[in-house]
């Protein structure tokens, strides 16, 4: 077998499809019981980010695969179960299921002196096996290693309630009548806070740093449709930023008026949070904003402004570490937390190893994943070539410098991309 694809979510299935279209032999290893990645609902006892209220934040026509659109019966923003069903139907349509080994976890990957890659996997019975491949494509995402504050605020050890991460959150109904504090202001935090507010006795949203909250639609258009519109891509970056800032003032006003901290940075200098609900839930009194947690005291949560609330549970929506424990140390995440990949896909100096889907776009990710997958398939098939390792390192360095100038040197900033410019990087090497 020539290629091992790790992961059978949206990215892994895109890679599998590109390889199959070219007649390249491959196997796809997936540790979950079914395909679908983060969109598949975790089974009993299984951790996973696919909580029941999860919906797409991007329009279905841009999130579905190019040659296999989502059903017309789906809403513009389908729920997680619809996306999971769509991904499975895509795998069936493309004839990929026979190539997928489910309940198979990759535990180690290394490269031999002859350039071949050894992949050690463990099946559902706990049996480990080692196989050799010419190429390995990592498409397993980065939503498995939960990031919690380290250390947690003082008093956490004696807090009388429950402390959990969003990875363990399933349904707001599990918190009926309870008092819950949600920590964070990213996509999962605002989703979970809005969901909880319909079940919990009290829902508090604890926010350390302001982020730009953007509605899913502006002027009747999904924001990811705007990101791909010609009139948008023809604007300069400064014009795009100014347009969005003016539009946000019209659509929602100042975040301080909702009791949230104003961002300390201009829009597009950090990840934005897409939500149509959280500001409405705050205005309806269903969610109460508070600053960061300073400490715990019994069943009380004390905030940095000196106020406190009682709580039965804390849900930390503080993201994930980008860890790939099955790979050699420092690949692809350097000691400073930055992801070092040529064109956000190829680690320099490790021929035959690729990453697909390890990007965070302002807009829908699917077109980017398809472009990455097709490019990788053409490289494996010998139709496209990579530059020398030193040239790749120069491109990586230049990109990380530009990212740092715009976003700062924060963990995760190195995977931020803009849809239009990023796709343009692949046009020269993709078939017309």
C-alpha cells in the first residue's frame, strides 16, 4: 500500500477521494466507530466535541464538497447530525468505505533511513500492528487534546461543583436547573452558553479577553459567501477591515453595551467568533457576562472585578492543544507553538509526510481542504514537485513572520489563512 491517511473526517475523506480518483493505493485509519470526524456524535463513554446543539457556522453550499453538494433539503447552516450523515453519504458515493479501517488508532509514525514510513496502529481489541508506507497524510485535526488553564484559578481543588472542558459537554438538558459558568468567547463557548441558557437556572459567560463577534450573515449574505465574492476579494486588506468594522457597528453596535469587553485589537488581527445567538441571549437576560475567574471559594466563583456567583458547574471552552503524539517531537509544532509547514501542508526535511486540514480560515474550510488534497495527490502521483527543503524553510519563515505581524505570536495563529489568497497559492499547481 502506497499511502496511509490518518483520520476520516472532512479532511481525510477529501484526501481519500483525491487518491482514489488517481488510482493511488491507500488505507485510511480512523479511531472512531464511523467516519465524520468532529461532526459525528460521540457514542456513550466516548469524548468528542460534537455536542447536540452544534451547527455549521459556514454556508452549506461552501462547506459541501465541490462534486457532491449537500442536499437541497438541508438548511443553510445544518446541524451536526446532518453534516455527519452527509459525510458518510459522501464516503459511500465516492466508494471510500472499503478503504477505511474504523476503530483503529494510530499510536506511532516514524521514517526509516530508506525513506519509508512505518505506521503503528491499535485496533478495537488492543492488538498493535506495524505497516510500511511510501507516504503518510495526517488529516486527524486538532480537537482531541483539551486545553485548560494551567494552573487553574486558586481554590479549584476544593470547588464544590463540577469542572469540565467543552470536549465533555453533550447537551444543555444535562444541566437542567443548575447554575453554570462558561469560560471563553470562541465558537464553542458562545454556542454552549446559548444552549445552556435554555435549560440552566443561571448561565454566566466568563470572558478574559474581548473578541470580535460577527453575525453569521451580513446584509442577507452568509459571511463566508462574502469572503469568496469577487467584490470582496478585489478590495485591499485595509478596505476589507474597514467594511467589516462599519458593518458590525450597524449590525450589533459596541460589544461593551452588552457587558462584554471590547477587543483590544482590530478585526482580522485574531480569530473572530461567528454567532447569531449569544448577543441576543445576553440582551434577553438569559446569559450574564462576567470577567475572568480570579478564584473559587466553595460553591462560589469569584471574578476579577470582585463580584461572585454561585455555580454547580464550570465549562471551560478554552480550545485545544495542537498535539500529534504519534509523530516525532517538533513535527509539525515547534517549541514556540507555531506550526511549521510549507504551504501549511508539508514539513520541510520530512519527505513523504503531509498535513491536510491544519488551517483556520476566515470562511469555509472545504475548498481549502480540497485544494490541499488534490495538490498532495498530484505530488504523490509525480505530477507536481516540491522545492528543496531549504526553499520550503524560507517560505515557512516568511509566512510565520507575516502571521506574527498581523496576529501576534499566539498559539494557533500560525494556522490562520485567508480563503482567497490561500487558494491562489495552489492555482499554479492545480489542473485548469
